[in-house]
C-alpha cells in the first residue's frame, strides 16, 4: 500500500503541484487554507478590505496579508512577550542574532529553507530562525499559513512562533529553540555516540504528539488539519518533550455536515493517507494515518520510506501489513 500521488523523497514535501500557490485561493469554502478562514476571524484583526484595495500580484497580496495582521507585539519591561501573538523583526535583528547566519549556527535545512540557531538579546531567548529559500519548493503561501496558524494556536505540544520578518523579499520565521532537535534526528541515522531513545521516551513522544494533534482537530477554532505530521516535524525540548512544528500545509477542516475538504494532494511520501492521495479528499483522519506511520517508526525504529532496503521492505506500512 502506498501513496500513489505523493511522490519523491521521504524527507521532503512532495505533491502533484508546482510552486504557484495562487490558484489554491478559491472562493469555495471547502478549499480554504487556514489563512483563508482566519481572514474572516475578527480576532486576528485582518484588515482585508484595505488589503483588497491594493492593486498587487497574488504573491504580494499574501505578503500584505501578513503585514495586515496587526501582530506587532510589544515587549514588556522584563523582556517577555505579552500574549501569544507573533512579533515582527527586522532582517538586521535576525542577522545579528545568528552572527550573520554563521555556519556554526546552522541547524538544518528543509523544503522551506535553512534553519539557524540564534540569540535574541531583546527578549533574552535562544531561537531557531528559518529563512525562506526563494528558489525552494515552498513559498509565501506556506509562510503566511504558518504565521496565521501558529498565532492562533497555543498548546504545550505545538512549537511556539515568536515572530517573523517580512522585509522586502525576505521571509523568515522565528521559533522557540528546541534543544534536542527533531525526532528524526533521534530515530534514524544516529551520529556516533548518540543514545538510542528508550521505550518509555518513545511512548511519551507519541502521547505528546497525539495531544498536539487533538488540539488542532478538536480545540482550535476553526479546527485545523495539519497535513504534515512526520518525525522531522516533531521537535524535542528538554527531557524529550515533543512539539509539533511546520504548519505551512495546514488546512481548515470541513465544517457543518461536510466530511472532507477537497484540495490538491500535498504532504510527504510515506506519511500521506492513501485515500487522500488518490482522491484529494482531505479529512481529519488523513492526519491520524500519518500519526500511525510515526507510531510505527517509533515502535520499529524503521523509516517510513527506506530506499536502502529491499523493495518489499521499503515502505514501512506495506511491510507491517504483511507481517
Ligand atoms: N525550533 C527549532 N529548534 C531547533 N531545531 C529546529 C527548529 N526548527 C527546525 N529545526 C531543525 O532544522 C532542521 C530543518 O527543519 P525544517 O522544518 O526546515 O525541515 P524538515 O522538517 O527536516 O523538512 P521538511 O521541509 O520536509 O518539513 C531540522 O533538522 C530540525 O531539527
Ligand atoms: Mg520541519
């Protein structure tokens, strides 16, 4: 059993789409992204009417959507942020925080771009700064959806977005720093000397990830389908406390008596629910399928997709089903 339309490397998002996110913006309520729905939510102060007056391209429109969010956060006297809304940072502030994106601050790289560790003195906090690679697979839409989703979310098992930078062409996201990195770093291709995580810790990580998912599905208003649950998106804090990260693909879930949202297939090969991959009908259960794959990885120590194995063993779900 495999995901027929999600093709590509297991570590990268892949989809049957190109980089033009603009045609994803339809008026159909069932094809809303998280950002689309949030625009009509008065809580986030989106000045949509002002935004619409501008004669801009759709990509510029998205950038304006972020700027119209009125997310500017005052930093209190003790250096902490007031509330959960994201702050805006200048590019210079983030360059200084990372020593001009020095190579020894480099944490890793995904489809969005490079991630560096930094230190923001004004809030007295270590952060992880993700910089959009303009030539990469992901883009402005994911940046906007990430900011909107995480600005509304607040849960101990979701990574905190501290702020963002949308200056000129630059798009950067600033997160709380997760000292143990991603679950993937602890499960697969361990560097010499790294301890294998024990069974109890594995179950603690699974339970925390499930709580984060439950919050997205059942507590958030509007409810959100994550679409990107995988080991590399489960970040680990002190004592392996897990937090879900990367909400750029998130979609508002079906409302009323609808069972699904119809959308282009996006996700990561190996984690994508086969029914969603075949029909484009996204449901909350699509995330549960991905959670099941993560659980299998935790239990078996195998990768969701491992092309170094024999063909019968490459796909973890297919291999498990034959047992
Ligand atoms: N908040 C954070 N704290 C510490 N490390 C982080 C943080 N966010 C990301 N990283 C590290 O940066 C690396 C790249 O992460 P990123 O989310 O960009 O890509 P990915 O999840 O590996 O791939 P994909 O783009 O397919 O989702 C990962 O190795 C991750 O461990
Ligand atoms: Mg990630």
